[in-house]
C-alpha cells in the first residue's frame, strides 16, 4: 500500500469532515429537488406537499444521526 492510499482511506466508523460536507450538500440538493416533483409523484412516494415544505425548510446539515456513522 502506498502513502497516497493510506492518506485517502476514510477512518472506519466516522465520516471525515469532507464526507460530512458532501452529505450535507447532497441532502440540500435532494430536498430542493423534492419541490420540483409533481403532486402525483409526491403521492406516489408517500409525501404530502406540507411534508415537502417542512423537509425543505430544514437546515442542510440536519440529517438523521444514523447517516453520520
């Protein structure tokens, strides 16, 4: 194993700061995309428009704790 591989391997059990930032930005992007779905598609995935508004209003860093393990 060379030094580049060692430095880029994530620590087991906990994502890096960069990993958490990527997760937060992806979460923000996914929440924003929910607003672009038609009402019939929201019903298909089991969400109401009120639930979507609530989800989109959450801060981008607010993700379930099990996502961060």
